[in-house]
């Protein structure tokens, strides 16, 4: 399909191109535009109808949105923005430079400006910054017939009509009713008789991670957002939460890899920006690794007495780091999914202790046999290394499982206590245990 579109652009068959675009799904057109160069992407976008263009625009990357805004006439751009759902327009404005936002606000009505400024002032990553004001509201005094007529009248401009919100005269949320229930009920029944008063809500300042947990826990497709007085100010839809989950997962992966989070796409991010976000943690880890060198220097006498001990240091450090990373990854993921709470630290400690003993014994026995069969180390050296391996695995798994929970307790992101940092910590612990055990069991002083 993309090859055919490009061919039509090159041959300047714009009438046929317009027909082809009208047959395509909006998200596919957005992907196509992202693949085209600036000139051709603007040509394709200009051929779309107003309604189609607004939907496609909401799927474009921020870089493509900037290019299109720069190329479009102010009047045409305003028409497209008016067709966007309100939350998509807010997301767009948050990504745009100040001069673009100023231009759009200037072209908006006083009421629109007030709403836009209100949304832009909500804390980043809060419920207020995610919500939309395009929902269907009903009165409990309405009959089912009146409610369905009301939905038909105003529903075309709303982002979702599957859940309707029952408000009183002060706009306080009293209940919800689904479109499914309205369609199936008798026409003369009142909304107050069929609405669900047990409503899950969130407040405007609540964090997006907490909101995502609510969607997952209660299998929601929408979530009403209320202010401190219980007045409905907006709703959050499942499509926005899917984006939140994707961003949060990406951020966690980046932190677990010892990088500063970055919202920009990889190929569109400058090399100096990428380097800056990586270099800080690499410097921290590099400096902290000097402790490992100082530990080895402190035990030079032990190494000079039994030189073969040095050959097993990489194996011990790597195994300890891997064991710690396994535990930290599982615990961090469990905390992110709400499966593990801070109060579960004793349960996590006890579980990781038992798991580490099983793993440590198995690897210790296998390593003992391997050293006797494949190396020139005798039984004392093989036992020393294998016993150290057992102890370091136990320590690494316990530390890897509990440090993320400690970070959460200290109001830090548990993801920072992942791979690289855990590895650095347990490497130092493994060396201290190794040399002390070697000194004790082999009689080295």
C-alpha cells in the first residue's frame, strides 16, 4: 500500500491519491506520514478531509505535528484542532513550542482559552493532565427514553458514550449508567432506578501510575475525575491509560539500564542528548566500582599467596550480579503491577532467602565438581570458591529483592535499584566474602 501511495505522489495523481487515503484507517495514514519526507507528508495531510485530518493528526509523532503546524495556514490549523478531542489537543499543546501555543490560544474563544490554560496548569502526569471534558452527563430525574434521546443529541461530539455520568444541579457525581443498560431497560424507568451509585473515582492531582492501577484492578474503560468537593471535572479513557502504561514501562526500562528517562523517540533524539542522559549514571557506577579495586588491593597478600584464587573472581562477581538482577527485576515488576506492597518486605525477604539457598546449593555443588574435573585446583580451593559462591548468591538475591522495596519506602523509584546498581553493590560484597573466607579456610593471613 505504501509503495502505491508513494507512486501516486511522484506521478502527481492527487485525485486518485485522495481516494486511496479515504479508504485507509487513520492510524495507518499516520504511520505512512511518519515514513515520508517533510514535503510529501504535508501533501498527504493536505489531501485529507477535515474530520479525517483531525483523527490522523492525533496519531502523529510530535516532530511531524510540528512540521504540519508550521506548514498549515492558521485558519486551517484551527479547524483541525477544533475537530480533535479535547485531551488530544492538550497533549498536542504540551509538546509544542511556546510560540505555537500562543498562536493557538489567540485564535481560541475566551471559554476555550480558560479551559486550555486550566488543563495546561495541572501537574504533569496527573489525572488532570490526562482527562477529557467530553463526556455524557445525565440527570437522575430523566427517564430511559429521555436519556437515550439526550445521548443521540450530544453524543456525536463526545469521546465516549458507553458510560454516562449522573450529576446533580451542583455537578456532583451521583452515579453512572452504561449505554448497554439504557438500551436494554424499559423506556419509562428513571435513571435513579437503574444507575450504579458505587462509583470508582480519582482526583485531579492523583498520579498517573495510581490511575493505571485502578484501570487494571477494576477492568475500567473510563474513570471519572472529581475535585475535592466531588464535582465531576472530566473523565480518563482507556486509550490514554494504555499510553501511560507504555510510557511508564519505557521509563522503568531506562532507569533499570542506568539511564535518565527520555520521552523522545530514539532516532529523533540528538547524540549529545542521548550521551548526557547516559553519562551521569555511568560516572556514578564507574566511581563506585573503585571500591571493588580497593577491596582487591587490600587483599593482595591473599592473592599473592594463592594466585589461582584470582582466576575465579570474574565468575563469582558475574554470578552475584546476575543473581541480584534476577531478584530485583522480579520485585520491581511485582511492585509495578501492584502484586507486592512495601509491607510485604518480610515475605519477600523470606521467599528470596529460601530461593537463594536452593539456587546457591545447586550452583555450589556443580561448581565444586567442575573445578575438580576441569581445573588444577585442589579440594580446599574448590571448596573455598564453591562455598563463597553459595554465600554470595544468598546475599545477592536477598539484597536484590529488598533494595527496591527500601527505595520505594524512601519515596524513590524502585527501578533505580536494578541491574547496574545492584551488580556494583553485590560485586563488592562478593569480593569481601571471598577473600575473608579464603583467609579463614586456607589459613592465609
